[in-house]
C-alpha cells in the first residue's frame, strides 16, 4: 500500500507517483520535474516507502531553505528518512553546523581555491593531451576525463596522494547508489563502500597524528588540531568529514562536466562563442548550473507537526526542496528551459542551495569547471556526440551515465 493511501490528512494536497530514483533517458527527468512543479505549491509523492512532500517553486524553496528550526537537517535525503550514511557537516543543524563550517571554510575559500589552480590547470592539460593523442579521436568523457580530474584535485585539497584517486571511483559510485537505493543489494554495496573509504581515511589520520602537516594547508592536520567549544573533534567525526567532502565533491563535479560537455557538443553556436572569448566561461557555467541542476532535491525533516504550504505534515516527515524545479520556474526565470547566459538574474539560481547550508565547495566547483573547459577547448575546440548513442541519466542525483564524444 502506498504511503499516500495510508495518509488521510493531506488536506487536498495533490499526489504524484514518479519515482525519481530510477534511471531515465537523458533529460526526461527535467520534463517530469517541470510538470509536477505546476501541480501545486506542494505535492505529496508516494513513490517511496515513507513518501515525501515536494516543494518546487522558486520563492517557496528559497524561503524553506532558510527555515532551520522547524525543517531540520537530521536527514537530508527526502527519499529515505531512515538513511544511516553519516554526512558532516550536512547533517548538522545550527549552531553546531555553523561552528564546523567555520573550521572548514578556509579550505574552500577563494584564496584556497587559487592555491589549487596551478595543479588543476596542469592536470587538466595533461589529461586533455593524452585524450587528444588517441588515434581513434574519441572518448567517453564521463569515464576518461570527468571522473579522473576532480578525484585528483580533491585528494590534493585534503593533502593526500593524488595517485590514490583510482581506488575511490568505484566506492563513490556505490555510495551514491545507496543514497537513492531501491534494492537491498544497492544498500549493502553502499555500506561496504563507506567502510572502505573510512578505512582509507583512518590510515591517513594515523599518519597525520605521527607526522602532522601544516594545518593552514593540510585539511586532515587541521581537523586533528582544531577545537570546537574547547573540545577536539572525535576521530569518527574527522573520518566522516573527509568522506563527506570527498564523495560529494567528486560526484557533483563529474556530473556537471557531463552536462556541460553535452550542451557544448549539441549547441555549436554557444561553443564557438566561448571558445572565441574564454572570458565568458564563468557566465556559461552559471547558466549551465541553473539549467542542468544535478542535485534535484535538498531534503529536510519536519521537526514538529505543522503545515507546509497548506499540507499537514507530521514530525519526522520529509520535505523535498526542489532545487532543479526552482531553477526552471517561469515565475523566476524568463523562458526557463532555454540556455541564456546573458539573462539578467544569472546568479540567482539555487544550484548550490541557499542559506547556511549552501554548498561549501561552490568556489572550488566553479574554478574546476572553468579550468577543465579552458584546457579542453584549447586543444579540442570542435567535437560532437558519437552518432547513434542513446544517453541515460542516473536517478536520485542526476548524471549522464556516459558521454561518448568524437572529433576529426
């Protein structure tokens, strides 16, 4: 029996049945999200065991992202209020969240990102050069570039060996499969992946305890030396922070690169414009993040019985704050399904969320994407999708599962 059939107190709230955890043909998810946004200000979705309330319009999503007392971060996954995978600082509420963010913010500040840029540029150019030298003039961008590049940069940011990147890739895949799991096998694989990554960071922590690095540039050393309310972080907290930052940063950057390159491959007029004027890459990225939002929902748990936009909610219910839907809301953005990097409200998107929980890595993400796009188009300015390929996108948190490109 579906949760909405069990609930008799929805107050006339519309009901939707779409399971957004499922893989679909590329870009179909955005069409479904658009349609359900227009059903009403709030829509109950009964596709999961517990169900959740979807809030999808820009002004409503923005307002609720800033409600920290009655909508809490005890769980941030609307699909599963019982999710046990630890996330820090994501799962903390103010004021604890703010205290930990103050510890982490210096490592994701514009100044810190600037320190990482020489390595990012060098590695991007090396990867592109190796791809350009292929005799078949083709690549699956998602596998051979978008996975490798951000993995190495995040390890460098954490002060860890970049050559360890290869071992992370299958674990990150499994963890995200568990976040949006629909089968027991996916949940089990996710748990094993979390254990493997935590074990890796446990070794790194032990090494830093014996040989501390500079806490100004080495994040693991900083986490081991810092105090919050005069108390050091517990070892398990340090491991969880490292895992959260690594997993979140790798998947989002890889996914963004897939959608960005797909747009450029299929919209040659936009590609030629930014190749001719590389100073436009930041504007291109802002509009792409709005139009191709990867994180389709930011989950919040209801802290006490209340109404949300006219729908009665019980303590422990989940609310889906639809970032992707808000970013295509015609009430906020003119002609919202069209790519337009000259729109006046270019930076108003919610691709990085809003409020105190806004993405800590947004400066790093923007810099990584600009550097990757510049390095690629310096060498391979003209390319296209491989003919005859059918593209699919992952459910839960969007990503093109593959992106085969070719060039002359």
